[in-house]
DNA sequence: GCGATTTTATTGCTTTGTCAAGCAACCGAG
DNA sequence: CTCGGTTGCTTGACAAAGCAATAAAATCGC
């Protein structure tokens, strides 16, 4: 009696199990990684992610908006993370030459060192919390599937579906972005 | 410095791809689900999760700590969510009879109705963002793997390293809930 | 060239959640 | 029975991240 609307069929038991397991995983995994990194390296997962993406970028630098997209973070969130990383000198901001509105976040040598220092912790953590549990799965297939999760254009679920049950909307205001360029290929660490 | 500890081998390319894809998914998927629910139902994912777990519990009630564990949330976080859900009358708190320190969060009829109202949105969202992208995978195997992610009893990676680890005082705690009783019709799907 | 619009990044405010401290009720030893 | 310690939950202080508003620079139309 939940149905109505177009009433999609409910999930079958196997789908249900996957969804429940995934629902748990998306809550627990990032916390576990973040906790390890915080404890052993005094660094948040987002900070690590920022350093990592920079280390893989050509010239070890990226525009703020690029970096935010790469880290799946809002621009304002990225501003704050870069500011945080700037204080110990892991990153410097440089004005963008071809567009003076923009800034490049540039990974310094100190920042690269810091990343390399944190890398073993992250690697161990990733192995322990994730990779070690994937035995027997077809990794290529899995990677493909995971890449596609939540890539649907935004919401626009079915544009109208008629509800807005409890309260009137103020404004959906979706800020979702498209897929990140993701040109960079590899490592968690930098080859420089 | 930090490395040592036998320095694990880096990930192979396939593992790397999975980890990167998963890293993205764990950031993006919850936001997508939450955004849909917020937009169409004015309800956060955690609120939905709380209602859902209660709906499946015997007597439509759970102790605060149980519920927090089920939702993978801190106890204080759960206190706040239950308080929020109490205001519109979706939940009531009742003192626990066999231990007067404890409280049961009880799902009211209004709360159940609310959950059923939100269910189609959640179902569509879950299909669109998750299930639709899992074609071709062995779902049973995948569910098993996902259930095991981040289950390692806390870190204890390498304890030392000269820092001041503020001692993660909380143990793993491991209050994982077994398979959902699923008595209620409204799980994420739980057709009943 | 000069205003109007658009893009890029930062800042203020708010929400949400965690941690630490606190209060109340339970439990076991004497 | 009562006193020390523990457990279950709530509250206060704080941190992180998002959205809205803003500033600054670019770009377009004329």
C-alpha cells in the first residue's frame, strides 16, 4: 500500500540485499577511512583527496573549480580545504594567467612530501576496509558499475510526481554537476 | 617516517579502479539519495532511515541505542533525529519498562503513513541511482562483499608513529544488526 | 570603449553530526 | 540499605560542509 504513482515494482530480495549493504557501506566506509587518516596522519579524507588529485594533475596544479569537481565537493568547501592546506604550506594559491578571476591551487614540494607520508596509511586503510573484501568479484565489471552509480542527470526524477507532501518547496536548486573530466589516469600517489 | 611497516604493495590497476570508483560513489550516492528525498519529501535520508528501521522492528519500536546502531549514527545524533521526528508526531518516546534509564522510540501511525508516503520517492531514487546500474553483476556475491566492507574492528593499524592519537576510546562497538526482521512492509522495499 | 551579464572564487549563515560532560537509573559489594 | 561504579540517554560546544549573497574579473552587445 505504498505504491501509487507509476508505482515501480519493489526491489527483489537480491537487489534489496545489495541496496541495504550499500546503504551501510556508504555511511561506514568513508568514516573508517577518515578515522584512520585522522588518527594516524592528522589529516581528513577530503584533505588527502585534494592533495592526491593535485599530485596527479599536470604541473601539480588545478583550478579551484576543477579540484572541487574532482573531489566531489562544493566550491565553498574546497575553498576552505585549500585554505587549511595552505597554512602549513602544502599548497599555494597562484593567480591563473589566462583568467585572472581564477586561482590555481598548486601542490608544493612540502605538500607532495606530506602526501607521500600519508600514503601508506591510506593504502593500508583502503586495503583493510575495501580491497580485502572484494575477493572473488569481477573487478572490472564492478568498477564499471560503481562508476555509473548516481550519474543520472540530476534529479528531475519524474518531473512531476505530484507530491510535496509535508511542506511547500522552497527551491530544489540542484547544484549537481556533470561527470568529472577524470582525464588523469592513476596512482594514489604522485609520480610527478 | 611513516611508511615502513613492511610497506604494502600498491594496488594493481583493477583494484585501483574499483577503489577510485567506490571513493566517488560513497560521496555521491548518499548525496543523490538525500537530495531526492529532501526535494520531493522534505525529509533527510537519516530521518527516512530511522523511520524505516522502526517500521521493521517488532512493536514498531526500538531503544535509542539500537536505532542509532541500525542507522549507523552516533547516539547523540540519533537523539537529535528522534527529537526532530517527534515534533510532527511521527515518533513518540516511551520510557523503557524493564530499564527506566532507557527510552523506546516508537513509530506512530502518522509516522508509518509518512514513511509510506516517502517510500515511492526513495524506491525510485534507489533504482535510478543504484539498482539500474548493477546489470550483469552477481548480486549475491556483491551484497556479501559490501556487507563486509569496513567491518574490521577499528584500526590498530600501527599504533605508534609518535603522534598523540587521542585514543579512539570507543571500541568497534559492533552493534551490527542482523538481517532485518522485515516484518513491516516498508523497508527500502520489503514488499512485505 | 562602456554598461549588462556571466563566470570564478570567497565569506556569512545555517544545518548536521561528533565528542565530551552531565544527569538519572541500575547493579553489586559490603 | 547505601555507596561506588556503570550504563543509557541528553545537552553543550565545536567542526565540517552546503547554500546564498557578494566581490572581482571576463565577455558580449552596442
